[in-house]
């Protein structure tokens, strides 16, 4: 089943400018370098123009750990919550973002969720976009999702098999390997991939940086 993660907790935003998410680059990077759980939250936010409580926490803290600044996070979420007025956003949602960044309440430095926390958390209900697709989606929905992402048939079969055996972390790792061919040979560390969404993101950004260097 899931493994206990003891690596970087991403409590401090340590990304550099090239590897950090911003309000400007997030749409370009999301479908390339976000793990599946965060892509689904990103997609849900774009489609619904809102996120419910658990998804706002899961996704918002991921963005923080991926280097998005407090100021950019406010701008980004207000831009995406486009069906409400600025005043409604400030009244109902901006406090939540300030709290995540330690600027309200007890001013704690909240850390992004590990895969263990997401896997063991409350499953998403209708209209919710949090959770782990490898844990919480049924096999048919997961297979359809992976197929729509152009994952190869053999890799889909292996990912679904890992899900059936409750190896959700390994299913996530296999998804990374499928989308990042020859990652280790290119010098990308896979440590923590499948155990923490931000480690998945960090490894993907490193991989694409290596590719860009090869092609420049």
C-alpha cells in the first residue's frame, strides 16, 4: 500500500525562478509537470471556476510548495473564481489563502499534503476535486483518464494493476515514468516521486529543464 514519506516536506518554498509556479506560467506547466491529483484539481478549478474546501487546501498548499508566492496565489485564485465578484472573493476566500501562507490565525507554516495524507483522507464526492485518482477513482474512470492523456496501453494496464493491488504510490510513480521517458538516464532523481506531489513536480521540472538544455 502507501509508504510513509520522510523526505522534504516543502514547508519552505525553495524553487528558483525557472522551477517555480507563478500566476503567469501555471496553465502552461500544469498538464506537463503536475502529478495527476493536482492536474485534476487544476482542471476542476478551470471548469467549475471554484473549488470546495478540501480541494482548496490540497491544491493551494501544493502551489505554495511549488514556489507560488502568496501574492501570486491571491491573484491566481481570484482570476479563477471568475463567477463571483472581487468583493465576494475577498470576503469568502482570501482569508483561507492568507491562512495557508501563515498570515492569519496562529501564523503557522502549513506544509503541502504528502501522498499518504491524500490517500488516507476523505474521498471526493460529486463536484469535489481532491483526493488521489489512483486510490479514489474506480478502474474504469482511471483507465479512461489515462487513455485521454495518451498513456500507452501497456502502461495503463500496469498502472491499473498496481491500483488493484493497492500500490497507489507505485501507480503514481509508473505514471511519472510513462510521461518522462528515460528520466533516470537523463539525470532526474525519482526519490520521493509517488510519495509526495511536490516531489513529483520537482522531478518533472528537472526533467524538462534537462530536455530543454539538450535541445538548445
